[in-house]
C-alpha cells in the first residue's frame, strides 16, 4: 500500500482547522477519499436538525454514483439509520463498521434474533440501493451525527484493515469538525439574533418619543440616516478611521438622541408657538434626561455621550455644558449636524421649513460657529452627492 | 419495457435518477424543461413521468396540466424542492397527479413508488 494513512489523517486534520465552512470541508475530504483510495464513490449523510432527518450532503465519485447534494435523505426510521442509532453495530459488528460482505456472512451463520436479522437485512438493502460496500457511523456522545458511505474499490478489491481504520478515524474527526462548525454557526446566529433584538428595541424606544412629540415624526429616522452617511463619508476620507464599534454606537445614539423628551411635558412638546423662556429651559433638559435614562446601561457609555451632548455647539454656545471645540465628543458632533439640518428642513409650529438648498447654505454659514467645520463640510458633500 | 420520463432542471438529478432506474430495467428518458418534456411525451408515450415542480419556463404544475390535457392516462409523480408552495399539493392532486414526493427524498421510497407504478403486477411478489 502506497498510502501513508497517518499523513493523510494529518493533512485532513489540518484542513479541518483551516476550513470553517463545514460544506467545503466535507467536499474536500470526500474528494481526497475518492482520489487516494480509488473508490467508485464516497458520500456522507449528515443529521439535519431542522428537518430531523439525515441528508446525503455530499457524494463524490470519478465514475459511478454521484447523488446530487440534498437529493436524498434517510429518516430516523430508515433501517440503516436505526441500525446505527440503536447501536446494533456495537453488538453485531466488533468495530462498529458495517461492511456489506461481512454482514452478509453474519446473516448466514450467526445466531441472530429475528428483529436484528430483519433490521440488518433491511439496512443492507439500503447499502445496495446506494451502491455502498462500507458504512461508517460517527457519533457525538450517543447521538448519530452522520454516516460515511463508501462505494466499491477499483476492481472490487477488499478494503484493507488499515484502510478501514483510517476511515473510522477520519469519520470521527470529520464529525467533530462539523459539530464544531455547526456550534460555531449557531453561536453566530444567536449573537446576530440578539443584536437584531437590541436594534429593534432601540427603534421601539425611539418610536415612543415620536409618539409623544408629533412634530418630530420621522425625525429620528432621518437624523439616523444622515448621521450614518456623514460618518461613512468621514470614514472614506480618513481610510477607515472610525471603528465598526463607533459606527454601531452612532447608529444607536442617533436613534436615541431625543429619548430624554419622554421626560418633557407634552404641553411644551406640542405647543403651537414659540416657547417661553422657562419652557425653553425645560426643553433644554432633554439631553441630560436622555443620558440619565440610559445611565444604567454601562455598555452604552459612548452612546450616552452622543445623547447628552448633541446640542453642544462648536463655539461653546450650546447646552447642557457649553463644551467647545475639541471637547465635544465626535459622536455628538455628528448627530448635532444631522439634527440641525433636519430641524431646518422640517416645518415647526412657529416657522416654515427651509428647502434643502437653503438649509445647506445655512449649514455653510454656521460651519465653524455652531458646527464643527469638518463635519459641516462632510454634510455638504453628502448633500452634493445626492444622498440626502 | 416500461418507460419512464424524468423531468428536472438539475442535470445531476436527471443523470442520477436516470442511472438509478436504468439499473432497474426501466427505459428512461430525460427532459430539462416543461416544453421539452411535452415534446418527448408526444413522441414516446411514457408510462410514468417524474416531474419536478420548480423549473424555469413553464413550471411543473403547468406542465402537469398540459400532459393531462394531451393524455389523461399518463401517470405523473410530482417531485418538490425544499419549500413547496402552499397549495401546490392540492393543485397537483386536482390536476390528476398520482403522488407527491419531497426532496430530499428517501431513495427506497422513490424506488418503491416508481416501480409499483411501472410494474403493477410485480407488487404482490
């Protein structure tokens, strides 16, 4: 035998570490088996959790049976699956490998109980229709994860014991790798799900504010959209200076920037004319109120900065703290520019909306005064590109 | 010899299923689309058609309707993909399809169903 099985196993193990996509991994390994051992085909049935059945995921062969991926399945009551999942292999076959020829002999000579004999006979029929001569199960604890099916060797030669050993080791490694890949994927999906849940919760919170303050209807969504566009433009210009995490925080902060308005009396929010001085003071509490609402969530540290300081101005004339140039967090400065632009282009009870062109001119005028000039010019560019 | 027509737009499926049934003494022809299948049926008069539902062009359900229009006696078994449309099962039954099997399918079940229709006398044996 020219094949060094130990080396083959090592090579397979290496690819299992490198390849995280289970489908790619299985295909690679099947191709290897077919090439190295010269079997007419090799296939693997894998347990599909969603459908609660075993699906023939890959089947490879230079000639001979090549079943299209996902075309066939074996349900749990399939005799071959039952044979292995009931662990008949342990009782009837010493090493757990089902070899067609030997099982046939077993049927002839051993004293088998009627049920086992029938099950083995039915399992062998499955081997026949899949043109399989060797079957190797793989388990995780007591669960059957999959079954490796091997077709005839060239010239219908017998499999050598070391070949069988190789396949047993390989199958259990493959099963483990697939199991890991699946767990990893499930974890990723779970994280993704949690993240979506979080974003949707944030959107729901933002909607709570909008429900209370009819004049800002749609405002949150627009401010979020403009903020993210400004950030993306800044990112392009500065070659990815803003981290994923920052963009994510900006997304959340812009959704929640007016959350503090929940604490402002509706009489003020819904007033049809300009605000009196004391009303204005009350209204100006909303950024701090927002930050207090979010304070209990330590993961939202940077988000809170965006909420708390989105009314600060570049020249220090804003509120609540009168922070000036260089002390206003970037996340707040971006939301501020987006918020200012959207406020200008929206009708208010006490004034008509500006057109976008007029608003952009106004943004240019207050750049370097109320607004950070870098961000104002990014906003200008976003507008010129026709993105808003 | 019993004649089977396999209609599926996936070449691998056609090839595999055709080989599978040829080994079981069935004369098999294949078509990759509904139009092609209708042409073949007119010429060859197969005893049984394995018809994939989801195909480009005229789909399996419409192909079934036209087959039955041509010849009510041709037996048709529908094969569906993973996510069959909601009422396609009912619709195929109304149109006279014999059976309805889902991919991924159990090979022995497919074998049983097809051979039973092609060799009805053998089923007692």
